[in-house]
C-alpha cells in the first residue's frame, strides 16, 4: 500500500500572500521536458493535460506553448486568478477550483496528469485514486520538481544556512522528503522512470530577496524576522555576486510512468 501522508494543514492557503513574488521570481521548467515526454510517452500537441496544483501557471504555460489543451487545477483562489490573467491569451487553457484528490474533472478525460513543485503537498493515497479516475487508459502521471542545489557553490551553501536559520518549517515541508524512486513507485503502481535536467536562475539583490519571499517557509515581508533575513541575504549577496548577480542552480527532476490500478 502507499504510505499515508497528511498534508500541511494550511497547504492550500499558505501561498496567498506570496503570489506576486511567486510570479516574478520562481523558476520556469526546461523545455526539454516536453521533448522527453514526446519521445518516451507519445505526448503530442493533441494530448489533453491536467496540471494539478498548477499555482500561477508556470508549468501549464510550458505545455500550452506546445499546443496542448491544459486545465490547471488549483485550490488557491489568488494563485488561480494570477494564472488566469497571465495565460488569458491561450484559447486552449482552462482552470478550475479543485485539489489533487478531488479535481472536479470528468473521468477518463486526460492523457497526462502533471504536478510541478506540488506533489509533496498531496495526500498520496487519495490522490492516487483520483488520478486513476481521471486518466484515460494508458495515461501518464508526471511529477516535476526544480530541486535547488544546496552545496554546489559557496553562495548556495550560505544561502541554505540562511534558510535554516530564518525559515519557519523548511525541513518539515521540503519536497526532497518525497523525491525517492522507492517511495514514489507504489503511487504509480507500475514502471517508474526518472530524468534530470540542468536549470538556472540569475538574480540581482532584489531578485534574490523576492525569490526567498516566494517560499512559503520564509518569514512574511514586513515582519521583523524578514528584515533580519534580508540583512543576511544582503551580506551573502555582497560576498558572492559577480557583475551584480548570483546564480541559483537546479536539478529539474522528472518522475513519470503509466499509472496502474494494481497496488504494489
């Protein structure tokens, strides 16, 4: 059986005050993901897709640009509204209020179910049941994370130390807690595959502060603790910037497989 996980109590609402920073400063996803799914999973521009926990639409846009019809399922009204505004030019885009385990989508309606930077918030057992319901026979589930490297450069080592010093529940909700093939395989119930891509962001000081502020585990802007964290970020930025920029390095991780109704 899949291991039961209880999501954080405020998983739906905890990003509401961070939408603006999220839109500006969160990383996009490598376009190579589309090529991977086309090559390995027979993705075509005609494949209907559900993006679960779609947030402000960052992953949704990647597949809209491929020509796909994509429905973003997002329970946070503020994030969903931001996505609707940003993606309004795409005629094949739609969104709805729903959760990973209660999407409100019709049964057998999509060929792909995606979750970008979101699966670690889900109740895995209930989500598995729902995704098996909405996927067409032979459909694929795809879990994606931009996994920030924490020790590949001196700057990233110090940045990680700042997060551990000032964050609220960083270690508890870290998506690294579920990024393991053995842990994820029972959710899929069949063969599970993994791919990795390099991804980068380059920030000035304002961008660095905004990137931190977009994270739900960071102190809220305007608080004393945020001001203290800002000073620490300014210090490490001054020590490590090159031409006014610091670099975030990511491994973009993709876990994909055809979901099976049989538990393993």
